[in-house]
C-alpha cells in the first residue's frame, strides 16, 4: 500500500492519502482477473516481477557502481551487530525478501495444480515444483533488494546528509544526476517510480491472496471470495490511512513506516518458519518426503 501510494505520488503527483485509497480498488481488479483462472494471476505477477528486475538492472548498470566494493558488501561484517542502524536495515531487508505470508501463498499454489494425491510420483513432482517456486521467488527478491541497495549506494556515495536512501531521495537523485543529463535523468527517475509501482502491485496481489488463504485455512471463515478479499485489503489499508492522517501525509514518516513494516515481517518470520519446519519434518504428515537431516540442520 505505502509503496504504491509513493509511486503514484512520484508519477502523477497524487497525494499519498488519495493514492492509498486508490489501492483499495486493486481488490476488484484482482477479482476480475481471477475469473480467467489462477494461471493468469501467476502470469501477471511474473510480469510485474520481471519489470522490476529489468528496470533495476538497467539503472544499476547506468549508475556504474564499483564492482569490487559491491562484492565486498556481501562479506559479513561485525558492523551489523555493533551498529543499531545497520541491524535495523538488515532486518528490514530480510523481511522484504522472505515475507512470511508468501510462505502460505506458495504452499497454497501447490494445491491449485492438478496432481494425483494417491500417487507417490505425482506427490514428488508437486513437492519439487513447490520447492522450485519458493526458491525462484526468494532468489529474485534477494537480487532485487541487492540491486536497490547498490543503486542507492552508487547515487549517494560521498554525500554527507543526515537522511538518505528513501524512495523520494532516490527519485530526486536519479532525476537530478549531473552525469545523466536532463532527458536521461527524467527517464531514469520515471522508470524507478514505475518499478516501485509494479513492486507495490505485486505485493498487493500476493498479500491479498495470502490473507484469503489464512482466512480459509486457519480461521476457517466461510464467506464469499469478494468479501474475503475486501476484508483482507481493508485490514491492510486502514492502519496506513490512520497513519497518513495522524502524520499529515508526511513523506519521511511514511518511508519510515515502510521500513518498520519490513522489520516487523522479519520478526514475524519464526512464527511461520518454525511450524513449517516442524510440519515438513513430521513423518505422519510427509511420509517419505519428510525433511532430510541436512535440511533440518540448515533450518
């Protein structure tokens, strides 16, 4: 919600509060697309992710970061423990990469595929594709987050300012980059906003569907699909609307709220991952497909 609202503000100058309210209508668009089957949803999500990936790869290439310094950034450092700010950002990156609600979504996607539940071979194929699906999603999310960090570092290197690296900062830095020129700078900043909007829409679709899955599977709430998705969307958007009103649509506060939400997701991960690990290691549930020893050790 926040990412989409910021993107609409950057692209069209739509106020954050209005942009957040506009995202409510995503639910009705999702309901319309669902009429054509789940595979259409998968295709749209894949297109959105591919769009974000291509734009960030292009912008990082244009920004020309120092490759050696980028590679050094992947080496673990004690700074992440000693510096509270670095730890906070690291937690946010984890939450943005491994979103716990997507684990429910990917588990549910397996059930949408046609396979014989009485066939060992068919089950093996289903588990194989579920594993591939999750790994591909996590890998792409990891790459996109890395590209965003590298882009920010390349643009703000050597700049001494108290607060840097927000979406508005990145947008303005791309737009006013002396090395790019006015025309290319405008294109780069617009592409960045489009990538942000695509990412926000992707999160909207997956988050709404994950909420529906939780309601169906855990709460066992039996209500029409359109109402279930609308409730899920309202639960997500109401806190944002309240914060926008309280903070008078302050851009910096909304960017902070976005980071806080990612940190919260990282702190919520154990509540999804531990039951998942215990379930997949239960022979009564998984039979011969229970976790291997090395999987348990790593998890």
